[in-house]
C-alpha cells in the first residue's frame, strides 16, 4: 500500500511537471551537455560511469550505505526518472524500482536482467518478487560473477550507443577496457579459489550463488536472497549442524546487513566470522573504493576463510 500511494503521488507530480517544464522528454541533454542516466543501485551505477565517462551524468536511486533490497522511492525520485535519458535497473531486485520504471520511464528504462542470464533459483523462506523463469524466483545477484557482469557491461554499452550515437567510439573503447578488467578479475578468482580445503560457503544471506557456481564453491545462506527476512529456527539448526559436520571454520557477515545471525552460528559452533561484501553498495567501512577493489578484498577473504592454497 505504501508503494502504491507513493506512485499515485508521483503520477500527480509528473502531470505538474508536464505543465511547468519546457523539457521533460528525457531527451538526454543537461546543462553540461552530458547524457543524464539513472542507475538503480551501485554496481549498475559504477559500470555505467566506467563506460560513459565524461559523456554521461549518472545518479543512483539507492543512497550510499543503504540496503538496496529495501529501497522505497519518494514521489520526487519517481518524478525525476522522467528527466533521465536512460534508467538502468535489474528487474526483480528492487520492486519499488520496477514499479517506478513502469510508471515514469516505460520507454527509457533498461532492464539488464536478461543480459545477466539469471539461472539460479533464489532460496529462503521469503517469496521475494524477482526476475522469473518458468515461475521460479531467480537469484538477482549477478554482479558477483565477473563473467555475467561482463555481459551486462556490454549491454549497457549498446544502450548508451543507441541513446548517444555521436560518442559510440568512446563508449566502445571504455567498455573494452572494463571487460578486460573484469576478465582479469575472473582469472584472479579462478587462480585464487582453484584449490580450497573447504568448499562450503556459509554466508549471512544467499547473495553469492553465482560467485560460488563460477568458482566451485557451494553456498549455504543463513537468510535467503533478502537479508532482512529472518530464517526459521529449523533453518538455523540445519546451518549450525552443517557447520559442525563439515568442519567449517569461517562464517561470512557483510557490510549492509546485521551480523547477528552469523555471529550466533559462529558462537554456537566455535567458528570465526569474516566480512564478505555483496558489493551492492559502498560504505565508509567497505574494503575498497570501487567494485574492483572490494571484489579483490573479497577474494583475499575467501582464500583465507576457505583455506585455499
């Protein structure tokens, strides 16, 4: 109901904007001559900035330090989507964004979920709306797999070229550089996680399924795809038993969600905790200043926690 009321208010604002503004077409011009782009959360914001460079002005709907799963948009934010030449988002990850795009940016919204190739079903007690294949709720955390992120980066390049063909060569060159960086990151992960004594990966929530699949690990999340939905007592017992049975020594917490449940499992089993960042948003405590730095920090954490040689 809260989101519905907000969208009604946003629709009213859009109508007022159409009466009082000389340019609400989302045609792509700003005072600085840059293409106005809105991204739904940090990884898409970062990738768009890397590819667009000085030709784009990128803003994010999710504030720094906020948990993107829980995002609720103000009527002002929804109304401002009408001014963006491009709105980059991943359907199913943030329901409020899906609603806002359908209302305020039906032609400029660009859903990267199909390019991310979401193939892993989400887990957890919650029935979180998400991208769906054959009615199965799919895990949306594609950016933690550099290979999937490469495909999304190339799709963003193509959409920027379509919106701003004058700068197509620059977008292409920047995308090539980004893909090379992601390829190097993938190779680092393949090497670093090639020989690990522990392949079970116990995380605060199931954000790491694509990473685990890519690099030969088996994720076991305490919470499901939404970290704010608490697991049942039975799930907690199963995770605790698994940790004891498999000799798991590290339970992974994260930066944007409470560590309480992971701390409880660690305390019950004698395991230690370490921070594994889902890179859904940066904070002052993030182990790096951008996606690549945090992902490399994650790799070092995994190499130690999974006892890799």
